[in-house]
C-alpha cells in the first residue's frame, strides 16, 4: 500500500465525523432515542398504523445508510390516508436530518392472503408511491416485496396532492 493510500484510509473516518456520519454511514444524530422519537411521531400522526424506524449501513462506494420505516397495522380498518400520512411524516422527519430517501416496509409476505390483498388495494390508491404491477403479484393481488423505497424527488408533491384530495387535516 502506498503512503498516499494509507493517508486516504486514515482520512475516511475523519470525513465521516465531519459530515455527521458514523464510520458505518449512519447519521450520528440517529441514535436509538432519536429513532424512537421519529417512530412515535409517525405513529402519532395517524390512527391506523404503528411505526418503528431503524437504520443500518449498506455496502456501496463511499458512506451510505439505509433507513427503514416498518409499518404495522394498529387497526384492521387502516386506510390509504393512514399510509400516506405515515410516509409523509417519515419523509418530513427524516428530511429534517438531511435524509431524502428511505424504505417503508409492511412485511406483508408473512400475512394471510386477505390482509395482503387489503394492503395491495390501499397501495394502489396512492399514486405517489409508484406501486405498479412490477411490485405486486397480480394473480394474488398482493405485494411482492416487504419493503419499497421512497425518495422525495417529486413523490412528496404527489403525496401531498393525494392527501389534499382525500381531505387529510393540514393538507
């Protein structure tokens, strides 16, 4: 290893600290307490879902993080508006920490078919999520994957439009 390579390797942890990230790439401000606060915030903004936010690192070039928002039905009659409000609040809370993308997860592959079909129908109602045939089992009308990415490029505007159309408070 050359001397310049060694210097570069020693510089990476310092860069991580300066950018507010741990060496694993998880933002320093996302400790267990702050993840719990964000989870509570998402759960409190709507009545149908409980949220649990978790963070981990993923291998990539440079420092990367993955943020997951696990959503679990609190009531059997949760709605598309509950889903949209939860995802919007997650996006808002994470954006405050300069995180512009995350995975929202329902872990519906372990659900019975009727519950998964109900979720499928709700996800189809929310245009901002880009939930299309490539992400669903059309034959069974259920999600193919437990988690999907949400990135606030134009999705935030679409989500807010959906919430306004549905008469959600504050939109």
